[in-house]
């Protein structure tokens, strides 16, 4: 093992140390049941289920996952060697798309319809369920989310004359902010009933019901022509078989001079093919049907399925690691309240582990968060567009450095 030091504590108290004792990354695992070793054969899913059920604990789940991430490249080498043997299975998966319209609704419901009260335990008051943007390291989560929302609106050059389409409503934070602060019309869509209800309340509270329409529709069923389009960390729920169709529909829904802002969690280009049809912790236990694209896959879809051009790309992974750290702290602080709301111990353990693993993934750049701006052919370059580039949007003291 490289890239860290791991101490394993057996149920009888025996201790074993692996890796470099002098490493800055140190974590321990306390094994409570011999089933832990069987769970290891199940990879991240098996270990996640064993943690959920109390089979093991760790003093620092973020550091533990960071150590694991640093050792994954060696495992990836072996996975690539065995890929040809898995080809028949992958071809079968290509013939059986997993995120059809009906399945997408079930997948989204299984996560986002767990109850708005659950997400309110750890999100800030804006209920934004995506990476914030910290203008300075000591910014509050709420301030960082408002900074991010304004960054998006400025990048899109929103005006009162614009009609903005949002694919992936969340709880309505962006739609309400854009309509309130930039005066534009917004049409936003989700396939989560719980989120739509929450969004309608937020938009009513903001007093912008006359400018915001909240649909309960799949992106594939949308019609119309819009000045600007935004999609914030929704593409992860599309499914790898549908990435091309997603970007094609986004392009078709834009006017000839439109702009498209995308914020997406992406996986390292080098492991996308290995991961896209794999059963892992996240898509098995947290986000059914989920699949992270890579930047290369996004650019390929843009080039082959649309007439869009890429204006800029910005990596905000450091901001997501910080966002997840604050979410996890808030969830742990409300751990007992979650129990009062009916979320049992296995669920709360699993949720805490997922937040920690996600933070570690961004810190080690196994996964990243990117913002991208695209333009239709008739969008002529402008000074405003140049000023919307990341160097202008970011504060010099931000985490982006």
C-alpha cells in the first residue's frame, strides 16, 4: 500500500499497520465482525453495506477514503487488463438502457424524494444541493452559495429580456435567484415531486411566481426555444447511454444565439470507460442509475451531437470539497434530529460515509466539479462574454487557487 498509513484493529484488540507510518495521511479501521473481510470482496459496495450495518468503523472516513483513492491507480491497471473479458457484459448493457423515462423517475425519486426534511438537515437555507463557490476561505456556506448563483447568472449575461430554461430544478434556488435579481423569465423542470413542491414554495416566498414556471417533465419531453439554458449537476443522473441525447436536446432548445451553462461532477478521463457501467458505492447505495461523465465525453458529445462551441471551462473541485465538509459537519450535528425524523441508524451511518467519501474524492481529484459555458453559432464574441470567463468571475482570494 502506498500514499498513506492504515491501522487495522481486530475485534480482539490486535493491531496491524499497513503503508508508510511517516505519511501525512493516517487512518484506522476498527473491525467489529469477521464479515468485514467477506465484505471486502464486494469492493466499495460491500464495504459500504458493512459500514452501514455496523461491521466496522473508522476514526476518519475522509482520510481513509483519500488513502484508498491514492491506491486505486494500481488497481485500475488490473481492471484494464480484464476489460476484454467484460466486453460481452458491457455490450448487453448497451442494449438495455437503464435510464428510460420511467426508470429515471424511479431513480430520482429513490434519492430526492427521501424527504425535504432530510436535506434541510445539512444544506444551507437556499437548499442548493450542488457545489458552492467560496469567494474567500472563511465565507459561510450560505454566502458561498449566493456567490455561486450570481457567478452563474453573470456568466449567462442574464437580462430582463431573457427566457432562461433550467434542466434540474432542485428546490428552486437558482430559478428564484435569477428571477429576483436579474428580472428574467425562468422555466425550470424536475422529475422529483418533492423537489417541485419545495421549489413552488420557495418561488412563492420570493414573490416571483409571475416570472417562474416549474414543470414536472423529463428533459426529453421539453419543447420551446430559449435564450439561455442552465443545468447544475443534473447530468450525473442522465445515464451514460443518454449523454449524447441530453446535449443534443439542450442545443435544440436554445435559440441560434443562445448560451448554455453546465455545472457537472466528472470522473477522471482515464477511468471513465472502467467506471461507466460499474456497480459502485454511489450508484448502488445512494444514486441509483447514476453515472459521472468525463470532460472528454462531454466535449465529444458537444462536437458530435450539437452545434455548440465551448467558451470556457473552470475546475471548482476545491470548492466542492469544502462544501461537502460543511454539509457533513451539519449532518453530524443534526444526527439525533435525523433519528427523530425517522431515519434509522443504518441510514444515518451510510449517509455520513457517503458525504465523507465524496469529499475525499474531490480532494484527491478522482472526481472533479467543472463549470462550462457553451455558445450557439450565432452568438458573436463580446466583451461581456470575455469578462464572464473564470478569471473575471473568481475573486483573487478564492479557493480556486
